[in-house]
């Protein structure tokens, strides 16, 4: 049986690539072409990366070892270009790099910690924001059931950038819905996009429901 070998596969234009494990160079290059060059074999280079053979079993290559071997990354938190002669601080070496060839890479532990704090802050802000808008919608449309934060295109959604809310979408089920839930949407810096929409076939029923539920009295 032929052993799996490590190959450094690179796409030249955007300078992206990774270590790919395969039995033969041609296979690694084919995989790299599919992944980084829409299948165009001629756009990727492929050469042996013997130093990474030790990771063949899991296929997971530590970013620190890649930096030692000439690879570059962008720190997922501070954006610094991480290469072998980068210095986050005086005693820095590529051993400080956190992460793997695929996924978020940090130039050192401090950046990873800061990123985690920021992510936790965003998560709490999302939950609070959904609760706030869900309550307002429930006041306006009694009887609806707002949906929790979902994944992909389903459920409610809050988009945060740099600690600021950029977009809020609250999906909710409503009495009388036949096709699907309705949604409230708000976008920062985009006028005229905030409001409630429903599925096309539900329009009449939703308008009747909305008209029947009274606006709450303003104090
Ligand atoms: Zn960093």
C-alpha cells in the first residue's frame, strides 16, 4: 500500500492553498485545483512537503508548523500578516501561532482570547436584540410566536460588525399563516428596508390579521 504523502498545493493569483494529503502528486494537485481554482489544473502548483508527512494520519496541520515552513496567515483577530519573521513581541516565534491550516489562525494567545471575548459579547448582544424586537412585535401583533436565532436562512438573525448591530431579522409564526412565517427586518444605513413581510401567498391573510390586531396605545 502506498503511504499518504503531504503536498503543498498553491493557487498563484490569490496566493491561497494548503497542505493536501494524497498518495500521488497528481491527486493532490487535482484536489487543490478543485478547491482553489474552480478545477483549473494549470492554475495550481504542487510540491512535496515532507515536513508535514507526520500529520498524514489526521490530515490536520498546525498553523505554527506551516509558518515555520514558509507559509503566511492573517491573524483572525488583529489582522497581522503572520510569517516566520513576524514579531508580535520580542520573544515571538512561530510556536506562538494558534490554529490549523484550515480555520481561524491567531498570531498569539492574546489575540485568540480577545477574539473569544468579542464573540461572547456579540452573542449576548444578539440574544438581547432578538428578545427586544420579539417583545415589540408581540405587542404590535398579539398571538405571534417569534423564532429564536437560527442557522443559515432559518429563524431570526442579527448581524453585528465591530460591536454594532447592522441588521435584524425576526421571523415569527402568526395565527392564520398557511405558507410560512412572516419576518420583521431592519437594516442600519439602508432607508426604507425596515418593516414586516410575509410569504407571497399569505399576503391577504396577513394584512387582515395585521389590521385586526390593534396598535398599542402610546403613552
Ligand atoms: Zn493577532
